[in-house]
C-alpha cells in the first residue's frame, strides 16, 4: 500500500527539507509497512538551540502507531551523527535505557550528502518534556546536579573501573579539545586577533587587576615565557556538546523530574572524551544569561564570578547574585563527590576543561561580544590557576596583583571607536604591551555631586565645583591657577562649561552667566557677567568654540569670549534636552519622543524615538509626566546620539540615516532616572559614553558595556580628539586615562 501523506504536510516537508526527503520517507515506508504519515500539528521544531542547521519535525506514522522525531542533517558536517548516536547507544546500556533516546529505524543517506535520522520522542511526550535551558532556576538547578552526577558516576561507572592514566601537556590537551576551531586559523584564532592578544601575542595579559597568562599562547605552546606543564587526565564516555538545550526533562503532575532527563544531539559523542568537557559545557551554558550583557552583572560581580568558578572562595560567592553562585557551587560539588579519591588531578583537569570550553564559547556568534570577552577572561584566569597549581603553590596560590597604574580601564571600544573597528579594543582584556593606562589622578577637594569636568586647550583638565570654584591641571597633572567658589550654589549639575579652544570657563548662576579667562600660567581674568532675562535659563551641552543657552522657548548660541548672542532658534514645544556641536553648525533639541536636528545650510531633520516608563505599573504611567531623555552631538556635528528610557539611537547628520539603534534593558531604563550623575557624550564615530546615576557605560556596544571605575561618577569628559577621558567622582577624585 502506498504511503499516504496529507497534501499540506507533503508541501511542508518539500518546502523545508526538499523532495529528496519525501522520496526517502516513501522508501522507508516500503521497508517498515507504514501506510500513513502525518506531521504533528502544530508543526514542531526543537524549542532548544540547533547550532548545525538541522531541520527537525515530528511524524505520526502507522502501523504500528508511533510518533518519531525526524532529523534532516546537513551535508558536510564533521562525523556522522547517526553513527555516533548508535555507538553511544551501545555503551553503558543501563544509562542508555534511562537517559538516551533510541533510533528505532536505520538512518537514510541522501544523494546530496544529507542524512535522515529517526529517533524516539524523549519521554514519549512533546507536551510535558522541556529543554533544561527553558526551566526557571529553581527547577534547573536539581536537573544540572542530576546530570553531572549521572555523567561521572553512572555513564562512566564501568569505564572508570578500568581506566588508565594519560599524561599530556597543557598545550596538547587544549589543541585536542579545540581542534576544529583552532586549526588553520579557525574562528578561535580570529577572535583572539580581534582581542589584540594573538597578533601581537604578549605572554602576559592584565585583566581584573591581575597578571594572567595569555590563554591563546597556552594553546599554541612552546613560548619561552610560559611553562607547558604535564598533567594526568582521565578519558571516558562524553556527549561533547552538552549545553542546556541538549538536556530534556519531563514533568509529571506539573513537577519536574530531574532524574528522568534525556540527552539528545549526540553527533559529537566519543568513547575517549575529556571527562571534564561535558561538565564544563553544562556549567558555562547555564551562566550565559548572567554574562551575555554587561548590565546583568556589574564589573565587580563579573570578576567575582570568574574567581568563584576557578578558585571557589566564600568571599567571592558573597559578591555574586545567588542564582549564578548556586549554579557554580552545585556543579562543582556534584563533580567533586562523583570524583572522590581523584581530587587534585581532577581539579587540574577540570580547570583545563573550563579553559578549553570558555575559549570555544568565544566562537559562538549567538553570544554577545561582551559575553564572549567574559569567556576569554575566564580562560585566562583558569589558565593562570593551572600554572599556579602545577608549580606546587597549592590551593592558596594567588596570581600577582597589579599596581593601580597597570590595571585596565575596560574601554571596550577604545575612545571614539564604534562598529567593527571597536573590536580592536575589548572590555577588561588588555594586552601587556599596550595597557590602557592611568595617566594621573588627584583629589579635587570636598565631595560634590554637582561638580563638572572638561578638557581645555592642550589637553588641560578643568574641574568646576557646585559653587563655581575652578581647579585646573596640565595634561601631565601639574596644577594651574584656578578660582574659589561662592554662594549661591549652581542650580543644577552641568551648569558650567569648559571651552576647548581657549582657556575659558563658564558658570551659570540663577540670573547671570560668569565667564572667566585663564591665560596660560596666569591668574584668572573675569569678564563682566552676562545678565539673563529670567531665572530659568539652561546651559546647553557643549564644550567647543561657542556655547548656548535656552529658556525653553528660545535657544541662543553665544560667543565664549563675552557671551554675546550669535544666533537664535525657536525651541520645540515641551523641550526636554538639547546639545550643540563645537561651532553650533549642528544643534539638536528634543521633546519626550521627537528629536529635532538643525544643520547649518541644510533642511532640519525630525526623528521619532520610543520613550516610556515601561517598568512602572500601568496606573502610575497615566499620572506620570512624559519622561525626559538625553542628547549628545559629536564635536564636528557628524553624529547625534539620543538615549531615552526605552532605547539608544545614533543618527548621521549628513543624510539623517540611523547608524545604531537598540532597546535598553529593564535595568538600563530604571538607572536612567534622576538628574544627578547623568551625562551623554558622542564621539566623532558615533560611539556614546553614558554616565547614568554615576555609572559609566558605552551603550553603543553589544547590549551595552559597563566600564570599570573608582567610586560613583559626578561627571565625565572626553578630549576633543577622543584620546583622553576624565572621570570626576562624587568623592572628589579626578582620574585621567589614555589608550
């Protein structure tokens, strides 16, 4: 009897898999006696992640009635999944029956090189079985614990009884583990080059205030400055790619059954696998949501998490969010108990497994650049622990801390860089030969949340306190003459500006502007005050050849020399923010949800933005005034940047095109509240520096990049050429850095 397939199902298979798959199913029906084949509706595909592009669907066949997972595997993949799966089914039969899925029918080879596999449905259900990655933390944790124990204590129970000891060097182990992503300039080497730690390749890197071995050179081996110790390892049965979505777990009566897990996608199965690889892969895949974006964990927690993984310490754990700490502790404890009696060698092997797996994760493009850089840092820390323990320093070994001047400032994109070029400088991962360096720092006086910082000519640095007092320094940190402040205090933060072409400082009092000139090396020369028509004038974000004020109705561009008006523009209704380029050739003004960009000699532009307090309860949103936003214009006016409570956008002013746009995370939106400790700066290439509630970040990066800093920032400034950055803290500390 010919195989009956509904026309709709036949069309779906033909469209998504090709006519060759239909023909293979017809041949299979002749061998098995199937008379009917329907697709399970709605058409099911794996809710997990398929990294190899395979197409999956569930077929209902009869007779006898069965539901089968049909997997069409792409041509050209390394190895054959069907053969690997068959080999896995033959090993450790008791574990296989409980935790793997059977292949009830032989696989079929297609003329174009693809393969069609038939597998049982895990747990015999698609409704009540879920990938571990889709479970909430409280349900995922016992599953991970059960899988780790099962991998080492059950699946490899008989293997370990007869296990031999293998000795290998660190580099040999890593090259074997990384194989395809390392050889012949693979994707791992490409990312190392983007990090600027492979070409050039210094032996030591500075990250998180520590001196660490270059993990890429540990893979390569043979470097005179780095040892390549011999370690003893164990091999056995291994899945090879055991991320959370390759673990399926059933629910019974709505309760997760951790011990009933099933492992799928065994294309990388091996009978001689590194025993630590599956455990490390499971752990790091569970941590991806915590490290994929800088906003999820502040820099101190990201560092503490790395240290807790490679060197468990209660002091580290206390600084980490409980969910992430629980995952690490659960995996490490379950593995340690399963490998009892093999403690120290297992610890060194697991550290190497972590290092290899972390490096492999840097090649996954589904992980953000911030996340991949975090994994590169983890690899360096794990490599450092391996070397320390191999030198006989024991569990108390600590790598040498850096003096403050050699630590990283974590400038993810470099100053003024954006897009592909930004990858030349990676967050918190700094080559030995070109560390971002602290040029100098000093104390500016009493703590002041209204203080402002700016760069003048010749890279001089100027700090203005909340009373209008001015302190100045040369590019090398030598103090220059300034002035003392007086009452009344400035009405709002950022009510002072520093000219970039002349040694001039502007301070806004409630009813007048004070302009003071500072001839190089000489005393202050005040100009006559510029009287304001009313007490509601605001200074416009600036810092160039001219400055601007507005009273919400008119924006006036003024000369930095004496405050003389140069030109006037009408403000849009309900104006929330404004910014000008250094010569006022580009002026940006915005209401809550619309940005107006005025270009000298060209038609103005209007751009809409999304802006709402989505994190507030609905009843509060109705009674809350329209939210504000922040604007920034690059020095020459080439780009305009905007940050609302919902999104960050950068436009080119040449054609009005959108250069960058992304939605803010909920955390970023909440942290955008407030007037103090806020500043937005736009560089010539469109990179934004965002000081929000005292924390400095680059929002125009993958998910945003939180930058390391000392204390809470009151203000931040970038030099006109983008080479220097100055951060002024609320505790009165001024820090100047360069790349």
